[in-house]
């Protein structure tokens, strides 16, 4: 495959640059090297336990040279989509995100919004969401990731609960985060680039890499974070680069310039 010259980069965060509150070895140095190329970079994440400002504070505390304005999150995309559809959601999301959606809530929800609610994924909350869905409310999911990597191991992500609601209510969720084509299109637009020349670097073969490829972007899969060896066989484009870590991904990108 003849590759176009890379003119923009989308970077996943957790599992690529850091795990928990620790940078992955060499990731800060690699990021500085990538930034020195002058390529536009947008940091895209399906993390739905924290608003953008808290994500930026975490990155800043780890000394990543990243500006808050360059972070694009699944909750931001979900909020924009709900506004465009004039919907008022029942929130099955993490408590830290609820202030970001306070302007959209009402006493009579006409949609269900699901993120990584963590301990708030109770039977009562799931059943309330189910009842709204049975009555015809659309199901909106910030992502459909199956699991993510924490410092002590893999943990269930919101996709597990989204799938349960889909099954119970007989509906299909509208995904506003990765791997939705609309999410990648908005990210590419944000860096004033075009899809065939933008590369997405991630540790999630489905949400990050296959999602990017479906949206017409290039993809690079890193063997850190949630990566598992069997993920190689799930790549929809078999010549997609699979590299050791973000440092190796940076080297690959620079070689395409």
C-alpha cells in the first residue's frame, strides 16, 4: 500500500501516553519529538469518568506538554450531538461529568445517555434507563468500549452496559465517541486536515484503529494499554502498523514525512 504523507495526528491518551497516573516509558520524550515536527495534533479520548479540564490537569501533573484546548473528548461530542437534536437525557454517567450536562437535563427526559458510570451502574439506574428506552427514548452512548486498562489490570468499560440495555430494550445505541465516523470527522476538521493523511494512534483495535480506518484515516496500533496479541488478527486492514509503543509510533510517523 502506498501511504499518503501524514499531515495530522490523532492520539489516544490512556494506554498510549499513560496508565493510571504514570506516563508510559518514553512517551513524554516521544511527544516532544512529534510536536517538533510541526504536525497538528489532537488528543482524542473516550474517557468518560472525567471532564476535559480534569483530564488536562492529570496530563499536566504528569508533565505532558499538552494544552487543554487540544483535547477532544467523547463527552464533548455527546453534548454537541444532544444539543443538535434538542434532546434532554436521563444521565447514566459518572458523577464528575454531570455538571457538564446540567444545561440539558429536565424532569421529563426524552433520551438516555450512557458513559462510564462506574459505581453508579446499579440495578436501579439501569432499570430506570431501560424503562425510558422501552417507552421510545433513543439510547446515546459516548462509546462502546468493552474494557480499559487501569494500573491494577483490565476493567469493564461502558460498552458492557450499553450492550445490556440494547439487548433488554431491543434498540441500537447511537455512538457519539470513537469509533463513530462522525467523531473522527469532527476531530479531523478540528485540525484543518483531510482524512486520508491523518493517522490515529491507539491501543484499542476497535474504537481507535479500526474506527479510524472505517472513517478513512490511517491507523497505528500500539502494544501498550489494553492491547492483546490477538488484536492483530482483528485489524480490518491487515497491513496496519502494529508497534511496540508510542515511541515506535512516533518513529513510524516521522518516517512518513
